[in-house]
């Protein structure tokens, strides 16, 4: 499975941004897709994930501000980020959970910087 992310960049505090990630390859075996992020000096953390049925989960820090959605026909997952704060600044990585063994795939990271 290959993951191609797009979006990211610089946004002011309180602003919004949308990330997209399209999967290719063995997409029929995808169980779930999601987004992780890694800020400088911190461990990578799960931001949000969505399983093929549409059920989504969120990190406590983004609940109510971020929304993950998926277009299964396009093998694409979106992360709508609202009310961004400087604490959301990080490299965001698209992720796919694939197959019975739940093998994890990551796309290239995309930088999100929240700053005035």
C-alpha cells in the first residue's frame, strides 16, 4: 500500500486546514486509515483514525476541533482541522492499517505549522 498525502503549510492560530491522503496498491485489504503527528522532540501520536465502516476515533487533544472522513470509492481520507493552535504544529503522517496482521503503513509526512 502506498500513501500520498497533500495539504499542510502555514496557518494562523484559530485557522483551518484540510489534509488529504490517497491510498493505492492493495487497498482492498485496508482495515482503517488515519493520521499521526510528530512535533519536535516528541513521540509520534495518533491524531485520528477511521475504520472502513466509518467509525472514527480521536485523540483527546483534537476532539471537537478535527474531523476525519473517508471517501472509500477514492481510497482517500481527509482530516479537517479547525481552531488550530500552535500546539498542533507538527509533521502529520497518513497511516493505513492493512490486512489480517494489521500491518501499518505510513506516508510521507506533511508539515503543519500554526503561527502568527
